[in-house]
C-alpha cells in the first residue's frame, strides 16, 4: 500500500473498532453484563479487524468465524511444531473451520463483497489470474487473517488486565484521554491526541515489554565471534527478545514488574536498542504502526465508555499468569484457566 492508502485504511480500521465498541453493541448487551475477559477482549479486536479487511460478507457467510479463530489462536504453536493431528485436533479443526468460512466467502461474487479492503481484492485477483482455487485462496489469506488478529487479540487482554490490576491506572488514563473525545464519549476519539498521552502510551509500551515473546532469526554467513562466542558459518542464530526485556542491567531491579513510569519518565525509551517487541531488521513487524493505534483507541474507549470491574476484586481473582512455557511468535497468552471474570457497565 502507498502511504496515502495506508493512512486511509488505518482510519477505516479505527472507525470500525469504534463502532464495535459502541454501547449497546453485542459486546456489552445492555447496561450491565458479565464476561470472561480473554474471550471478550479477543472478540472485540477480531471482529473489528475482520470487518475492516474483509467487509460484512465474511461474517454473514461464517458467523462462527470468531469462535473458530479464538480456539485456533490458543493452540497455534502445535501446528508450528508439526504436532500430529491426533494430538492437536482442536488446533487443526479450528483452523480448517476458519478456512472453510473464508472459502465460502471467496466463492461469492466479488461485487457482493465490495466493502473488502482494496489490497485483499487485489491479492485475490492476482491469484485467480494464475488459476488458484477458492480453497487455496482462502488458505493463503488465512495467513493474513492470522497475522492481523493473532497478536493484537491477546495484547488486548493484557492491556485491560494491567489497567485494572494497577492501582489508579484506569482513572489516570480516563482523565488523560478525556480531551480526545471532544465531541462526546460516543464519538471516535482523536488518534493524534491519544498518541501524545504519556500514561496511555506508557501502558501500551510496558505491556508489550512484559508480554511479548518475539524472536529474530539469522543465518551466519561467515565465522563470527560475538562476546567471546564463536558462531560458525551455515548455522542459524535465534535471538529471543524476552530475555532482553527482563534484563535488570537495562531495565532496573524491577525489570519483571509492570511499571509505566519507565516510559513516562523517558518518552524515547521505546526507541532504545534494548526494546524489541516487534523484532528488528528484515523480520521487523510491518504492522507496528497500526497495532499501536488500535491499542490506544481500544484502551481509551474502554475506560471512557465503560465501567469495568473485576468480579470479586483483585484479591478475589489473582493476576493471571502468562503461559511462557508454550512457544510463541509474538504476544504470550495467559495460561489455560487463567482468565478474569469482569462486569461491564455502560457509562451514562
């Protein structure tokens, strides 16, 4: 996409996210409702992204797509490690069900799904020129679907968890972002204002630091010595950034604790060489800008339009543990069973 078309698409994504988070939407269902936080936050992001990329027709043809993807996303690592199907049936079945839904979508006449993002249509047209089947188009674009939803949907959980479990943070962010809703809380906030909110941005950066499990990989092209270690040509090097993000040498004695003051006190810290939640070099994540904008709008809207309460309080539900023993390509999921039950009320 060009810079102009990218900006236009980003605006459309944020507008869709705002629409999904309107009071009275299926995600709030009235004045007060209970939810499992992981499912609730994940579904918000996935629905907004899906409609932005593929339009309304995909949900019309595949209303269960969000559920299929959520189940798939929790067990993606099993497919990456080539677990046999009989040991990971849920992962395979949910992936196949999601691809089934995309196949039904691509079987529709293109003029019935004209609200899809232009680059999705262009990618489809290019594949059809080469005789690629509906099923294979669906399989190829499922990788895009996974890329745009996989990590953001899990990050949405950690952003809200950290906001609710950190004393006074929800109220601080709500006050800070209030001017962004200059036309009222039911209107889309100004993204340019949100980008300048210190505590909102620091919450995003600190959540990424603590909950990102990304790595980079490089092939050694000639014998090299780094810090006394000899790397032989032809071998691969894996660089896990989580160890860097938890290193007390760079992040202080409280490196393992959530502390937004790191980024509030040093606004340029997110550009440091020791902060790599999106990887780097040739494996740098191209969705970095959109991911941040979605996260800022998402969190600003949640604390502004809704009163969200942990049922039983923080003492009644211990902070969820990260499933850091399972392989991941990005944001680390919570351990199975470590969800948080919340009560969501509309703010008048």
